[in-house]
C-alpha cells in the first residue's frame, strides 16, 4: 500500500472520530504518546514520525492494509 493510500485511509477514519476523542492517545512512538490530533499533523506533513505512526496503525489493525 502506498503512503498516499495509507494517508487517505487515516484521514477517512479521523474524519469520523468525535472531536472530544481526538485528544486521546492512539499510539506510542519512541516512548512518546501520540494523540489523534498530533498523528494527523504528522501524517499530513508526511514526516518520518508520520510514516512510523501509519506503520504502527496498520500493525495494530486501525488501518486496513488491503488495497481497495
């Protein structure tokens, strides 16, 4: 799956998350908690941390890694 496909899937999920829930921790990267809001910023800017977040979200099943 390409980075753009992963990013698109994340943004679709993010759009359906209630506003109050977006402050919740979604993953931990390098011993640092990452909220939905901070994940969105990192993923949108295609940072290395953003790529790591996407990889982790795929591994834990939040993002489906199958191509559609």
